[in-house]
């Protein structure tokens, strides 16, 4: 299970009279098991969903590049008209 840990965390004094809990490090094998357990919970997109998401993302990025480039060109032409 992904929430599996070994032992109880120790408490340490933080210098202000309060006790902090300090967790122990997990082993690399436990870490990998936790990763695999979390990846099994992921709902992976189908090929069609992946193509749709990729297409929408690329169209959005191209649109934003065109918008910012157009604004930059317009401002540049305005500055050249004023000071040029």
C-alpha cells in the first residue's frame, strides 16, 4: 500500500520547547513499490483522448504565439511611427 511506512516517527525538540515529529526515510524498494501503486491508480487517456488533448494544446499555443507576436509587431510599428 502507498501509505505504508516503517515504525513511528520520532519527536525532536525544535529549540522552542515544542516537539516536532521527524519521519524516518523509507527504503528505495518501498519507494518504488509506492510509485507503482500510485501509477496503478492513474486513469490513462485513450488514444483518441490523447490526440484530442494534444491537438487542442497545440492549437492554443499557436493561437497565443500569434496573438503575442501580433501585439508585439503592432506596438513596434506604433513606436517606430512615434519616434522614427
